[in-house]
C-alpha cells in the first residue's frame, strides 16, 4: 500500500479521492442507479467524470499523504461525503415514492407492479408497485424539467471548494441533517398522498354504508372498480399539482446539499 502511494503521485491521489466522492452519488442517484444501466457503464461513467474533475479538484486538493493510515482516513471521509450528497438526492425522489406506496396500499394497487426506477442493481428482478413507479417518475421528471439536476451537480462541484480533496472528515452535523431529511421526506410523502387518501377513505366509507343498506350488493367487485376509477381520476387531476409541489420543495433539498458540503473549521 505504501508503495502504491509513492507510485501514483499527486494526480493519482486526487483522481482516487474524487472517484470516492462521486461514485456513491452516481450509484444512489436516479437514473444512473437503475438496474437498466449495466454495471460496467456506471463504472466507466464514474471514472470518466472523475477524470474530468481532476483539474478542478487539484486546485484546492491537499498534498499526497505520506502514510497509509492518513490516506485511508481521507478516502473514507470522501466516501462519507459522497454518501451524504447521494442520499439527499435519493431522498428527494423517495419522498414521492412514499406517497405512491401510501396510495397503493389504500387503493389495493400494490397487486399491480412493474420494475421501478429505484430498482437496485443487486435486485434487478425485484418489482415495485406501479404507483410507486409512477410517483417516482413524476418526481424525476419534475427534477429534470426544473433543472434541479444542474443545481445538484453545481453543489457537487462547489464541494471541492468548501471541502478540498483530502480534508474531508466525519461531521457531527451530518447525523442531525440526515435525521431532519428523513423526517421531511416522510412528511412530504404523507402530504402528497393526503388528498387521494382522503378521497379513498370517503369512498370506502360510502361503500361500507351501502353494504349495510343493500346486503346483496357485491362490495368487493364494485368497491375495487370504484377505487380504481377514483385513483386514476384524482391522479389525472393532481398530476400538475404534484409537479408544482415538488418544485416548491426542491429548494429545501438544495439547501440541505449546501449545508452538507460546508465543513466545520
């Protein structure tokens, strides 16, 4: 290991450190984390992007460590920062997927499933409910159409100025930030699903009352058909609102990304 450090020099040290920071982001963030993209393509893309960022990162990078322990500690810090940045972007998409999960549970659409954009490469054959897939696509399209992906990339670029290569260490505020983001993600998911959930609750309550009044009515077949019609009607009416709501909350995720990259002195 010591011989490898001596051989690779400053450019190799910067390249490996940048790769350690970018790889978790590309693995966790859609759509590059999808099982649709081959693993070799994702690896080549991460290496190419890291190679392109070496000149930028070299301007503020720390000198090559002289011992193995310091180098490993620096690489672990880069990896943790990459996991935090990738987690912020992933949670912004997961907030809408939680809404799809809630609506799917209430409407009975969890029986219908398709390969979702959140499919992990280790679970290429795994299936996710169709509404989770739909809400995840709504969030992803809203992110791309508003240019949110460019702001996340800019945040990643700015991280090399706020957190130079080789100077990243575990920050105590990361745990508090992640706890806040997880709470916010769950809150957003519940708020997005609330209108549809309330409408489905009203329909199920009305179906129960009709069953009491007309015992001969087949509530299972009628209720599922009414739920399906109500879900698709409400989704059609709320599709634009969901995109607008994601755009209004995107600032929160971007600010969290900025806070993560600012290291304590």
